[in-house]
């Protein structure tokens, strides 16, 4: 079935960032969109403001005469709208399977990897400013995770967590790294995991890989555009402009580039975007467009600049936490902050279990570590003795935080145990910590 104007599409679970982005993009292509979810949120309100009819909660009456149903990964076969669609013989696609329909006729720049794919995708959006986009975070440049143009090209943040990246129809493929993650989707089989990445790369016309990655370095390098962060990036320097973080670096023999953000990982993400863009445009256009990048929400997101400075970051894996704290140390030094407080909300018991030793070594660059309860993300609880496991950091164990005017108040149940009102505070996690830091919860 080809995506055509006036195709009626109903999206179940439309309030998630991935499905809401697909909804907006399909609407821009001329489809007639409806949807449903279990509760209201800001994304749903934004879609309603665009005239999209959304049922809250799920309701079988929302299934009428649609041509197609798309549902998010968490929607089960017994969902009342799924059952109604089956009764009506309406074709039903998971988000994963629907990608072939959505992207099949597009020139796709598909970005994948355990870390850095949202940043790399958003940087590509700045460089390819004439392309559409569906990415996994809100770009501050255009204040959305979707750029709903009708361009033949699209920047797409692919997802390895459910193997849907294999359906993303890449013309250009970027793999920032291939660190094992979401192994339940690969039956805990490393061979299957790595073979999936190789299949993704080989499905593209042109692929760019990080050749310093342990697995990617084993692939036949002559088949790909290769990039080594250790060897190809030189003379990195970090600076502030209007209190915003920037880095300047030299890439191969292409000269100097400037991009928003701190850390070697930021330069690395930008470098892969630049190398792909060189296949389409001249170097000076790339250099100019790169400066339009302003970061993405929840990735080193400076939500308050002073008293205290508060940074919100999505980091929920040891590699990401270390990179974020390195960037925070650079920022603290340039701003003359004396101490860094990290507030960590572990994300998923399974991730904590699988990476426990690495997590235990992830907080060396903070002066104070505050640990919140693990965000379960629907998993069964596993007990971890966090004070003992992280004893070398002398952690503060808290239940939640609250924003009060400028300050952050740290609580253990109803007891106020600490007030953060100076220096640098970094929130780390993919759960609701982002709302706690902003005073929205």
C-alpha cells in the first residue's frame, strides 16, 4: 500500500514521542490522521491543536472507516481498538512494520547507535535544512522532533531497541557505535545483534561508521565511509558564547568546524553528520548550516543558568553518564562553579542489573551523588542495596525532588534532606526526573 494523499490512518498510542512524530509527518504528507492514548499530555494537546481527533482513553468507537491502523510497541493484541479494527478487517501495522510504508518512497538519512543518535540526527537536521525529519528528541532549532516538509529527503532516527532500524530504508546510514543494549530484542544473542547492525549498514547506498568502535572496526573498512574520533578529530577546544556551550575542532583535512555542545562525543557526532553531508553539498554550506544547531531538549539541556545552574540530561547508560559528567566538568570550570551535584534516577531494573559494575564507576566526576528510586518502565522490581553498592560516593538516597522558585529541594518521603541553591546540578535519567527538575511534577 502506497502512502497517498487522503489515506485515513489511525495511530494507537499517539501520545509517545515516536508515534506522535509519525502522526505529524504523515499529516504533512496529506494523510488524514486520528489517534488515541490512555491519557492527555503535551504532545497530544499539540496534535489536537493541529486539528487531529484523538480519543482519550482508548475507545473502540474511534475505529470507523480508517484505511490503516498503526500502533506503538507497547500496545497489545487485546487492545480494544485493535480488536475492533480486526472485526472491520482494517490492516494493522506496528510502528516497526509501518516504517516501510512511511519511508519507502523517501531518500532517508538513517541514524542508529546505542549512544549519540538523537544528537547526530538533530545536527543532520541543521545541515540538511531542506529535508524533513522524524527524530527521537526535540530540536531546539525548530522546537520539535518533526520537521514536516514534503521534501523527498528525510532525517530519521532509527531504533535498534526493537530492530525496527532494519525497516528504515536507508539511502545514507550512520552508526555512531554498536555497544550492546536492548539485548532482549535479540534473544540475548550477540551474533544476532551484530549481524543486525551489519545488515542495516549493507542495506544503504552509503554508510558511515565509527571505526573506533570494537565491533565496527572488525567490518571491511573499504565498504564504508570510516571515521576515527581518535585520529580524525584534532585541536578540540571548548568555549562559551552567551553562556551556551560550544566546541571547535578540526576534522581530517576539511578545516575547522564549530558546533553547540561540549565533549569529545559532541565533536564525534558532528563529524559523522559532516561526512555524510559531504555527499550532498559543499563544505562551506555544511560549515555554515552546522552553526544553526542549538542542541536538543533533555541532552545537556541547560534549563537554569544560575543559582543553581541546572542541566537536564537523558543519560541512562554508564557510557552516557560519563560523557555527560565530563561535559559538565568542562562547563563548571569555564563558569567557575566549585562543585557538581549529580541527581541520578536509574532507568529500568534490567539495565541496572546488566551494567551494575559500569554504573558503579560512572560518577567519579561529581562531588555529590543523589540517587532517586529506579524508574521501572513497566518492569518487575529488583532489589538493589544502593547505599552499599555506591558507598564509595557516600550517596544521598532520596525519593524525589521539587523545584521551588530557583532552588531544588531534595526529599526522602516527606522529610527535606537537602537544598540545592548554588553551583552546578546535573539530572541524569530517562524517567520522570526531567519533570521533577522543571517543577512540572
